[in-house]
């Protein structure tokens, strides 16, 4: 409790009592503060990150010059500050669909999803003002006019309509009656923004241009386009660049004016390039009269005007062209920005779109192609001082802010596309070294004694400089979090937790190793979200972009995959990464890359390609043989032809090969085939040969109308498990611990009702150990298996909630005393 002291008389004894009370109060203030959790705080997150996702569009508004609006493939629209990358507001516009179009107007921000969902947002706050979901696909959305008269022109598959920025429909124009069965493919706005030209392809294969008046919706004219236009729209790639339609078919670029002028063609074989790889059109970022095409080694920049098409400049590498927004009124002569990401940094130049002349380049060395890949989106804002603030995104989904030659901020948005994530415990040696590097100041009662001896000196300091003492007291009361080292950094704008130090000492001194669909691997501090290291794996090429996203168990696809390889001792592990080989334009596809990484620092210990002609299907770790200090931990690869390969191939020792041959009949493999709805088990070899698989058992779930959703195997096998469970009455249940346990979840939909089946299978024999039926359960379903339990998280649509099922497995045997438990008298499975 608190002790109050009466004011003493001005005598030596009273002064001593006053000094004693003051000393006691100061001593209490110097006692270290202890922290605890209330019951309702238990389980709350210590830190959280809210990302934007892979950028798909940048938008800029002259009414909000201090920010850029970003849309993402994760269905997020956000306002990001140009100065420091802070997210002013973030809205999840769509759950299962990305944002395809983003338009910034004077009174609102309009976004369109990959389907047909249009939403309007307030630029300042991100509040949703209106939304509308259309029954057909939105082809394009254009903004016409300015200030209060600005309107949104929505081009649908067979209709054009205009709405105010408040969402009210002003007019709607259907496809003309003589064009039955036609479908719009693209549209453009005239220079004076008074009419819209929409290109439609008719059922007979011809193409027409419809010009529609923006004010009334009246069809002003209908003009037929050459037959090559419709063929190009259906067979090749195309885009709208300013007032022109641009087609790319068989390495020939063609331009067709939509509001009068001359057409043009250009043979891309005339572009000087170190390789004759095929070109592709790059995303047009509303750069007036300028667009680009690249083959991965060379980028050709083209200009468009009333006289046709012109190749204005060619750059080595992948160059992205973006707009420059200026504070000056005269935007007719505005240059465009060109950015090329190289191994030495990002090179940015301003280019005159008419002549192709470029200004001297600036180089930002902190944002490189080695760490982030090639550039994808670019936007430049010119300040009144003449300086430029640049926002650029790269293939690894990152967004960076550049001013001059300095990279002022970077957002790692690849964290929004995490495919796999695991905890990695530091070894005892690393933890001891970390604790030894901390402060060696005494703690507890010795610390209190040392502090009490300093009380007279502190009192004198308070009397001499009370302001400085108060500042020091506040700094002590609210300490700043200590970082692990100078190379570590908190992920951009993540809140620094308050209990990280205590959590690290309580067993949370771990890394979160995560691999992203952005072809990047991250290591985060589990207690603080600090980015310890990251590594870009290289882009596998545009062919992988159109494939469906795999789940976390698929190996050898277009997305990277990882697995921790444990050695004979828990203290040493390596991180194995299986990733598609980086695209080299003009060269044939290579097998998957295999990388052995040090989980602590991300250093590549070894790298090689998978066996030629084989698709990696599964990884089976092997024990380390020979040298106990050996790196490059060995494992087996099972390929798509069910052949078995020992890796790494360059260091396959005779002892390791002999071990594999001798234990071939004791090595087993299972496959969960979600395409054929089959679970199969195999033995690694037959008659001492481990070069291919031999099937042992087969479980066909598709034959009974079930569809496999997911599967999981036991995690944390390196830990020592407690073999028993002690009940409240002191009786003992023996856990069923099986390292070969396989959990499989299937969905059974019948008569408009769904149900889930949870199977616990022995992966060696194929026996079903246990089965649970969850009536009313539905996907998405997630599994975790460890020790003797299985946890499944699923959705219950009837009760509109998510639920969790826990399955615990025990052996059917009586309590035989503690001897087998203490001395491991009987081995577990």
C-alpha cells in the first residue's frame, strides 16, 4: 500500500525523516516493473501484418498529390503515402478475385475486379460510396470530364453505360440491333473526352467500331475494321494505347487508330536483340501515345500519333514505361519515365515520347534485380522543386519508393502470397551466444542493491537538472525495443511488440521460414516480425502465371516449395528449396533447381538441377553418412515416372548408396492424387534395387463419390514425445504415436448437402486406423498432425461458422507401470 508522511518541522530530525521518505519512494520507483497478462489477453496476437498483395495497377489523382493508389491481385485497394510508404487506408474490395482496373478521378476511386464487380471509394478515407455487380464481364472503365461533371463510362460485353461518380445511371446504350451476337473487346476515350470508341467482334468474325456520345449515349457512327483486326483480337495479344488499338501477332506489331489517322505495322525481327525470343506486350500504364514490348532481353518502346507507329527507342533488358505526373499545367509535352532493374541497381530515365531522347539516368543501388527481379509497374510524381518521387514494383511483388538515388522505403508484398511457413528453432549454441551478447547488468536483488547505492547521486542530479531527470525517467519507464543486430529490420510499418524479449527466453526464440508464390523465401523473427533475411529465386516465365495456384503439398510445379532437412542431431538443419529454373529467353526449359540453404542466414550451401527429364514429385530425407560435419544433407527424389534418385548427385558417397540399397525394402513412399482421388503407397525398391517404386496398396476414394481436399503428415518429428497421457484420476493412457501416420480429408456432396470425412491412415500398410464423419462440414479444410493428435479446421455453412475437430489416438492396452515409459522397454511405431 501507499504510505503518507506528514510534513515535519524544520529541524534536523524532521529533515532526516523527509530524506528517508524521499529515499524510500525513489527506491520503489527504481524497482523493475513486472508485466503480466490478464485472462482475456491470452491468445491475442503479439504482432500482425496487413499486406496489399501483388500490385496490378497504380493510380494517381491530382487532388491527392502526396499518395499513390494501389490495387492488387489479392483484391485489395490501398492508399500508400509517397514519402514513406505508409498505408493510409486499406480496403479488401474482393475476397476471391483480384483487382483488374483502377481509375482515380476528382471525386472518387473506381475499382473493377477480374469479374464484374465495380466499387467506388473516397480518396481521402477509403470509405465505400457505392458498388454494383454486373451479370456480364466488364471490358473497361473510363473516366470522362472533370470536377463535378466527371462521369464513369462502363463498357460491358454488349452494352455501354454512363454513371455519375455517385453511382447514378445517366444513360445506357445496347449493342445495335444489326450487330446481334457481337461482343465488345476494348474501348478508348477521345482526346477531348466527348466520345467513346468501342470495338466489337461480330458473330461472322468481322470487327466494328462504335462511337458513342459521352453526354447522351447516342451512337454517332459505326465503322468496319479490317479483317485482320478481328483475327488478331481472337488469336493474339492486344492493348489500347491512348487513341489506338495495338495488336501483336507472330512478332508483328500493328496499330489501328480509333478516332481517325493512319495505321501502322512494325516487324519486331528488326529490333536488335541478343536473342530471337518471342516478344510480348507490356502493360500500358496510361502513358500518352507510348507503349512497350519486350522479349526478356530487349525492350522496344513505340510511339503513336496520327501518322501511325514508330519505334522511338530500344533498351537492353526489361524496361518498364510509366507516366510522369507534374505540378505544371502544360502536360502536353510531359516526358515518360523508363526504369530498368539491373544487378547493380535500378536505372531510371526520363524520355521524350516524340523523339526518344532520354535525360541522364539516375541509379538507385539499393533496389536490384538480384533481390527483386525485373520491374513491372512505374509511376513518377514531379514535385514543385523539380525533384521526382518514384514508385516502382517488381516481379517479386515488392513496391519501392525512390527519391533521387535513395530508396526511401520498400514494401515486401510477397508476404501476402505465402505458400508454406514453418517454425525453425535456433540451436542451443546460437541461443547461448545471443543471450551472452545481451546486457550483463545484475538482475533482481543485486540490481536493487546497486540502484539503492546510487540514490544520493540521483537526488543531486534531480536538484541540479530536473528536466533531464524527468526525460531519463520517461525513457526508463517506456523503453524502446532492442533489435537483434544492425542487419535486421522490422517489416515495413509493423507494430513493434512489447513482450518479445520475454517470449524469446520462454522458448519462442525461433524463425518463421516462409516461401511465397512470388518466388521468394523469407525468414522472419517469430517474436518481432523482423526480416532476418530474404532471397529471390528467379522468375520462371509468363507461362507459369496462367496456371492454377498449387497448395502447399505440391512439389515440382511453377511455385517454389521448401522442406527442412534434419541431420542426425537436432542442432543442425538445412532448408531445401525446390523451384523452377529462372527463365532464360530463347533457351529451352530446364529441370527444377534444388537449393540447400542455411536457415539462419539464408546462405546457399549448394545448388544443382534435378535429374534431366524428371519432374520432382516427392522428397524423402536420408540420414547423414560418413563425415559428421557434412553439409548438403542427402535425400531421395521421386519423380513423375516413379523413379528414385539420390541427391546431391555430385557427392553421393559409396556408403550412402550402400545404405539406400540395403534399406530399400524398409523405405516407403505415399502419394495423394487429388486429380484421380486416389491415395497410394509404395516401397522404394524390390530385390535390393532402389531405383524405382513398387506399389503396395491403393485407396480409391473417388469410387465412393468423395473428393480429396487436403492431406497432412506428422510435424516436428525431431522432438521427443511424451508417450503417455495422465488423466485426472492418475490413470494412464498410452498414446498411439506413429511416424508414418497420414491424415486425409475428403468432401462428399450429395443431395445439396455436404459432409467431410477425416481418415487416419498408416502410410506403410494402407490400413485405415480411424475415420470420422462430420455431417454438414464443407471446405476450406485445413489439417495439422503432430504427436498422437489430428486437428481439422473447416467451415459449417448451415451454422455459418468455422469449427475445429480434434482426433486423439491411444493404444488399447492397460497400465503396466512406469518401467516401459522410463526405460523405453517397448519401442513405439
